[in-house]
C-alpha cells in the first residue's frame, strides 16, 4: 500500500511541475489564437463584401456603401469599417473612433494587420485589405475591439489552470489505481503460478484474441458521428445567425457556390421598363434565404428577357437588388439547348421517370446529348467562378445529374453536396432509363448526396447495387465507387423561419376581407386555397373532383364555400402541360356550371404568377388549404401555409404521397386518388372546431419552425465540414507515409 501512495505522490509532483511549465506557454498560445481568430473574422468580412463594395465604389453609390458598412458594423465583434482612398477616410461607419486615421492602417499591396490604442485605452486590431477599382487603389479597413479577446485570454488562463489541476489530481488518482491493479494482477499471477506448479499443469503460453486498434477506432468514430448527427438535429435553434456562426466556426474562409437551373431573380422587359420577378419555385424558396445567409455565388440559367441588360462584363449581378448579399452568375442557353436539355431530357424524361404520376417518360438520344453538353457548360461556369481549389459546391436537382462528376474531374479537392429535390424511383422503375449508369456515375461524383426521405436514399442504394460495380456500406450510409466514397443522407427540405413574405402582412381578418372584396365573394363565404405550378404531379384535377364530390354529397355548402385555385403556367411548350391547363379550365367550368349560379362560382381558377406576399395573403385569408400531390419529394406549399398562419387557425388537407406528410402528421392526410374521401375531408375541415384547429396548427408550426431551411442547409454544410476535416487528416497521413518512405 505504501508503494501505491508513493507512486501517486510522485505523479502529483510531476503534474504540478508540468502545470508551472506549461501555463505560460499556454497563455501565450491563447492570446495568439485569439488574435488569429479576429484576423480570420476580418478576412471573412472582406471576402464576403469585396465584390459588392467594388461594384458600389465603381458606381460611386455613397448611400449604398454607407448602408452596407453600417450593417457590417452592427456585428457585435466588429467595431467599425471604412474605406481609405490614400490618406482620406471615406464612408466610415458611425462608431468609427474619431482619433482613427488612414495613416494608422499598416497598408501594403497585400492584406495587413496592426494593433493601435485609442485615447480610451482600448486595443483595436486594424485589418487593411487592398481594393483596386477602375485603376484606383484603396484599402478596406475593418476595426475589431480586442477587449473581448483579452477577456477570453483571462478566462482561458483560469480555466486552463483549473483544468490542469484537475488533470493532475486525476492523473495521480489514476496512477494509484493502475498501480493497485498491477499489484493485484501480479499477486494473482504468482498465486496462479503456484497453484499450477502444485497441480503440474503450468502452461507458459497464453492465447489472447485482440481486436485490431484500427477497427476499434473506426467503430468509435462511427458512434461519434451518429451522436453528433443526433445532437445537431435535436438541440440547435437554426436561424440565419446560427447558420452564419456555423459557417464561421466550421467552414471559416470557405467558398460556397450554389448551382441550379432556375435563378432566384428574373429580370424581364415590360412597358414600364425592367421588372423583377421571383419565380414560383420550391427550390428557390428554400435556397434563396440560405444563400443570403452564406454569401458566395449562385450559378443559374439566365432566362429573363432583360437578364443580359443588368449583368456586368462577366455575366454577374449582385442580388437581392434592394440589399445585395451574394452574386448571381448567369449562364446563357440557346433555344436548341433549352429544348433538348430542359424540356426534353429533364422534363419529358427524368421528371416523369421519378414521379409516379402515370405519364410515360420520353427518352431521346439527341436530348441526352444536349443535356450532357449543358451540364458541361455549367461545370465550366462553376470552375470559372471558383476562387479556390477546394470550394463547397451545392448542386441542385435533376437538371444536373452529370454535373458532380464533371466538377470532380476539374476540381478534385472540391466538396460537392448534391441535393435531389424530387423523388428517387424504385430500382425497377429507374431501370427503364437508358442512361441509368451514366446518371448514377455522375451523382457519385458528389461528396454528399442528399434526398428528402430515407426511403429515397434506400431506393438509390438499390439502384447502385443493381447497376454499378461498387461497395455499399449500409452502416455508414455510403457508396464507394472508383475509389471515392459518397455519403448518402436524408435531408428533409423546408422554408425560412420566419418567412420574409410574412413581414408587413395585415391581420388575418383584414386579409380575408381584402381577398373577398378583390374576387367579389360574399363576406360570410368560407375559402379554400390551392397554390402551385400547373404540373400533372400536383393533383390539381383531383382536388377539383373533390370539390365536385363535396358539393354533390353536401349541397348545403353551395354558396357558402369557394375554392381559389392559383396555378402559375409552366413548361407550356410541352404537350402534357398544355393539355393539363386546358383540362383544368374545362373541368372548373363544368363544376361551376353544375353547382354554381349567376352570382356564385364554387371554383375560382386564377392562371397567373403570384408574388410571395400575394400568396401569403391568400393563405391567411383561407379557412383551409389543399395540397393533393400525386407524388412529391416534399411540397413546400404545405409548410408555407402553416408558416403563414400566425393566428394558429386554418386546416391543412395534405396528400399522403407528399414528403411533407411525414412531418406534418397533424394535417388531414388524404389519398388524392379518392375524390369522395377527399371531399369528406374538406367537409370535416369546414366543420372543425376552433380548439382542434389551434391544437393541430400549433404542433405543425413548431415542427416547421424547428426544422426550417437553415437547419436543412446547416446539416448538409456541417456534414461537409466533417468530411473536409477527415479528408485533411487522410491527406496528412498519406503525406507522412510518403515522407517516411522517402527518408527510408
């Protein structure tokens, strides 16, 4: 026992010596780390606004520059920001220290950092970044107050001392415990040897089964990964600020590029000049607020009639126009490219293939060649926009199945996150596609491939297993193909919270009154709404048949219920879409004839695009909303209706075949193919007590709030961050092995 105590005492003395020796170095390290952190934040600010500031300086737009600088300086860590034109300080933010002058900035042809002391005895880090605008040299200066860094250093020293002291005592206790175990085992082995000698059965050989350390580490890492995913999903309140913080902490200095076919802002020529349109697209509704939070670049097809009029010489335009926060890079397509790539391969081939809506897909080799060529064009645009060799690239949807592999071939170190916004079909259905192997190969160029639901992930695994020579790891949810691993993950997409379109909305009673007056409806009529693009997967005809069934089975609702169907025309060059619109118009006319009168139309069919604020006004005016998708990856209209109802009233009638039904289970879930049952669901919704509406809507709103679009993007970007760190470790290990081989 004395030996054990002596061993622990020696360990305690050694630990105390280590504390005294390490603490000064650790303190210095914390201070250096704090300053590097501030310098990193300065670079992040500069990289985020460089293009925007350059554009505004070129236009001499003092008002916009001052407004932009004030927004940046509102960050609690940024003290002030300004622009030095030689010795002149221009556009300083309001909290710029009066004593600061451009002479105090350590300016050079490259970025520089210096520390100054203000008359108030505050240490301030001045970061100076060169900007060349129209041949005129200047510097963007960003000032950070270092008092928080000093406070962090003081706290770190205290915590470090306490931590080292705890480690010391713990080490002493552990040493004593190890000594006790060794002594006990030693005595036990002696006793066993004595007993064996007595029995004459001594065996000098032992046989131990050891688990390889590498396997054990892999298992621990897998458990850690699973736990982190759970923690990330369950305990983070996602918002634009949370997303920015996650990017700063996990992907600091990283470059983010978004690629999609549809652009978030469209410029069109009108009689009154150039007008701005935000397209009716679930993808745009989900990604646009995320890109605003991340900054970076969005690469998309320029489809507006005035799109070329507003871009610069490099086909770029800062957006949003009222408050630019990222760059939109437009790619131009000819009519021939549009016909083959978009209307042909994508929307006559892949779209009906992936949606079980009983429309036969059309596969033409000429369309596929054009699809491949357009994917190549977008790959070249992405590489041209990339300022680093390892950007994070978010590839969106079925228009770009080949793009991940094309980018991978050009930028091997890029982190490519691809999200498939529509359903993935089962193996048998996908097998009819003549380009199935090329599509899977293209998607497996991704670092991470995301789908809406686990079922879609499993269908993809089945397709890979059936048609590709690869290794599937179901525990890691990954596919290794061509020596590269692709992670397959479910990421249910959502909307921003709170929605921008909810800002400035009038109270629900006023919205209801305004909609009734605009459409000539009686003030006591009940309103139902359906809002989407004219697409055969959305079940527009089916919900009209449900209205017909409702008024047939429950004629008491005639004159008391009106259904407003908003449908934006889309893909009108395709026969199926033109026929759908014609059939919808004829069906609405027939139902209005049979159940209506001179002053009453049960169905109001509005065939035009509605802006987001107009859509939310309709949502707030409605007693119920019908989402009757025949097959849908998610359907964000359902979530937008829920988000619009801050009064916590209204009823959502939701198709069981929309991905949203797996999250919004408090809606009335229906089979859209059963017109009678859906009519009964409408009847039930119209009679639902207010208390039940409140309870259902409150639960759905909590769900949409918690699982918003920032969480969707954050989960993918955090997964990308962890993947990049693993890849960095692998590269370091490989480099170490190469050096060891060289030295040997």
